[in-house]
C-alpha cells in the first residue's frame, strides 16, 4: 500500500449475523464472517488502521472498511469506527450466551413452516 493509499474491504458483519440470527445468509462462498474489532486487530498486525467504516444492507448487514498505513496518520479515525466497536463490545457477552439458541429457534421455526 502506498504511503497515502487506502485499502477498502467489504464483508458480512458477524455482529449482524448473530444479532439477527441470519443463519440463512451463511453459505459456502463466504469463508469468513468478521466483526469490525477482529478486522482492526488483523490490520494492526500489518501496520494498518481502520479509519472509516460504512454499514451496508448487503447480505443482511455488511461492513465496508477503509484502512490506511498506521504510521501515515493522514486521515483521522472517524467516530463510526469507535461506535461500531463499542456496540460489538457491549453486546459480546449476551451474544455469546444467546447466539446458538436464537439461531436454532429460528431454524426450527423455518423448518416447521415448510
């Protein structure tokens, strides 16, 4: 990445998938489902930082992240990055406890309606 370059990456948002029990959006073409926090940690290992993020409706809820070289400091980290990371952190405990239960309930309801 050039010193002033921008990396853009779009992916299904794990938080939305779990929160909304979107088991039906999981399929073989998507090998990974990430949270913004996980992507930020991965990028940090390669001297990159997320400076902006957009929430998209694609696949039931996706993120488009924008990253730059961490040392470049050209673009300030926007408030949306911290907002989404805080939401993920706030919900993590309840999601861990409820995620599989909610997905199973939705799957069973869908199955019984067929």
